[in-house]
C-alpha cells in the first residue's frame, strides 16, 4: 500500500469515527451526521472503483 493510500485511509477512518462520535453525542442533528458518514464511505469506495478506459 502506498503512502498516499495509507494517508487517505487514515483520514477516512478518523473522519468516519469522528462523525459517528458526534452523532452519538448530539441527538438533535444525528441525521445530518449520519448522512455525512454515508458520504464519507461513498467517496472512499468511489475512489477505489477503477475508471473505464477510453
């Protein structure tokens, strides 16, 4: 695994767990934090999907 991929994975995991922690703490805005967590995971998965060759 290259250093770029390791750094991206570390940032994604830290962001994901940070957002989930905030969602647990603040009940009133929990849906917003959970949507943000879904966006983080979707962006990370999208990064790993190879683009079609033209």
